[in-house]
């Protein structure tokens, strides 16, 4: 039992030591790819942030104004047509509409 605990402790310690210096922990900062990305970042034009119309989001979501597209309105029409069709009342033991 004692050797199992010692072995487990050594395994945990070696795992912690091995994972201490990974690329995620200390990324390369002087590589060609990093320099290329920085050059592209500096070359981008400085565009100001778009101002939201109503203060919530850029699209105006949450403003209470419904903006449905063609597909959404067609889906609502089909759902209303399905509901308007006559259907049988559910009988006990069957699946209700």
C-alpha cells in the first residue's frame, strides 16, 4: 500500500514538472508566424466601433421591433395553416395533438 502511494505521488510530481513549460504556457513570441501576424495586425485600418441604434446590440435586438425574414414568415404561415386544419380530438391512451 505504501509503495502504491509513493508511486502515485511520484507520477503526479513528474506530470506536473513535465507540463510546466508547454507552448500554451509560454508561447513563442519571436517566431516568423508571430511577426507575420503582428505585421498584418498593424496593417489593418483602424475602424471605429459601430454604435448600436438602441443601446442593446448592433442589430437592434431586444428593442421590441420584430424583424422577420422571408423564411421565418413562411414558416409562421405554414404553422398557422397546420393549426387551422381540422383534427380529431385526442382519445384516452393516444398521443394528443
